C-alpha cells in the first residue's frame, strides 16, 4: 500500500503516524513538503520551492491566491511522483496552505484524509476574543471567513477528515462535523517523562535543578494569542512574592498569529517596555528556541509551567508539559479545559494577570500539591493521548476503515525504526 503525506512543514502533525506506518509490512511512504520539510526514516521526501506571493490581489482573496500558487507547485511535485512510479492509494493532507487543492485531480483513485486543524469564524474562536485589541470591521470578518476556502474545497472531495481534539472539531460548521473524526497525533510519553534529577545549564554558566522554584513558559513565538502579555504582566508579582523564583521563557520573538505591536518590533520588546523596570532581569532568562533535548530538560526542572491561549489550536507544548509531569497553571479557555481541570492543573482567567500571578506563586510555594498535580497531568496524557498505545492505534483503525485494508507490524522494519 502506498501512502502519501502532504504538508508544507512535514512531518509536523504526521510525524508519529509516519513512524507507526513505517513499521507496517507492505507499506510504502512518501511525503510532499516545502523547503522546511524534514526527512523521516523510510519516507521518500519530495520538496518544492514555496512560491512568492502575488504583487496584487484583492484583500479578500489574497490568502487564497497564495494558496493557489502553492497548489500549483504541489501539483508539479505530484506529477513528479507519478513519473517515478509512486501513485498513492491514500493521501493524508493538511489543506490549510492550499496543498489539498490539487490532490483529487492529481490522484483521482486515491482515498483522501484531510487534517482539519481549525476553522476560522466570527464568534467562539480567536477573532474578537481579546478586548485589549481592536475588533474587526465587517470587511475583516469577510477576509477571516475567506481563510476557510481551501479547507472547504478539500472537505468537499475527501473520504474522511480528522481533527486532533473535540474542541477543534467543534469549530467547523455543524453540517460538516459528521465527516470529521477526532484523532490526535499523540505525545511520546516515553520521551516526555518526569526526571527528578534533571539539571539545566544556563548560557551564563549557572546550573538549575529540579526541585528549585523554576517558572517556565514556552511558545513558538511570544504573542498575545498564546497569552504572552498576560504572563509578562504577572511576572513582577510572581518574582516579588517568591524571592527565590527564576523564570525560563522559551520561544522566538516573531509573530505566528495576529499582528505585531504598533510601536515595537515584537511583543517581547513591547512587554519588557511595560514591565521591565519591575522585574529582576538576573532572575528572568529568555532562552530563545531550544533543541528538543534542552526543551525536555526545561520541562523536567519546572516547578510551575504557565500555558495560556486564546480559543485556538491547542499547542503541543501544553500536552508535552503534562506528559513531563509539570505542575501547570493554565487559562480557562475551551481548548485547554478539554484536557486540564482542577485535579491536574490550576485553571485561571486568561485575562487576569493578578490571578495568574497568585496561582503561580501558590504553586511554587507548595511542593506537595504541585507534585500531585504533575502526576495527575501525566496520568491524563497516558490515559488519553499516549502516541503508541492510544493515538496511533486510533489513527490506524481510521485508515483501515477508509482504505478497507489491514495493517500488520513488520518486526524487521519496526526494529529498524526504533518503534
């Protein structure tokens, strides 16, 4: 059976699945991605060059125009696959960047599973959630809803669809939800595990250890969508109430979602201009983007991990922190409370920085309670989102249903891939 993944940043959400399928007998795997796509063992990767955006396009159609240009180069890449003898029986595609547009035409006999990450809407999502920022005008909402065009076209021709969480599925129109299965990609709980003896060497030469009062925050980029502004406003009070606390802040200063601040280059500079004179910078460490290994050690030495988000796509970082046994303090937003509750995390208002500070300080002050919550958080992931025992079997059952084919493990390949 030939299976093709299509994702500009492969493996992304498909990494665990590609590994699981590569350990099955009779399965041949390929992937299409752009320059940032990474190699995965036993997967033939075909890269394409991302197209340049159009010089001119109507504001409502600008995103779709870019997606159509990407679809064109994906189609050329798909033609290359066919010329080299790879015609997939199944295509698993993320349609969010237009890559799903040419799939049915390129492979008319293939079964197609569409990954439904998020549906943009006027209410109940990230748009208009934060009153600190100006609401969209009518034209803004038209452009927002137009972002769904590629996903809608992909859903119109697919054989099945998948959302990683119940809440993300709920963002889609009611008429489409019957197409969508919930199947998360899962967490590698054998890797993201607690270690009471973990240590971390800081760039300044200091070494921090598990058991110290260490506050952690991690996001791909520092921005309001992930509650960076609320976290930074809570930080002075946390450091004041807990004189021995240190803060480790992981991520970049770019913008993934939303807009940059008006008067500053990035949100890090904007928030430091607001609270920087009230924090001891020797106790606050901006660590940038880290390797997977260093990121794990950061989670393992954490005494309190803050995770906040708008009603939007749930970050892997929260689930990885839970698997690593972190004591979480999280926002009371819908995607979060699908997995976090009063037993395995402290839930607090997204907007209330004072309450966030109080809850973080209380977590840092009570080793017994934070240990209990961290253990409960890990149990949640083991029970619901363990990649090997829960999520990959769920995905494989879905693929078997769609393709009407059974998968059997190939012991030789499974050993070779380390699965």
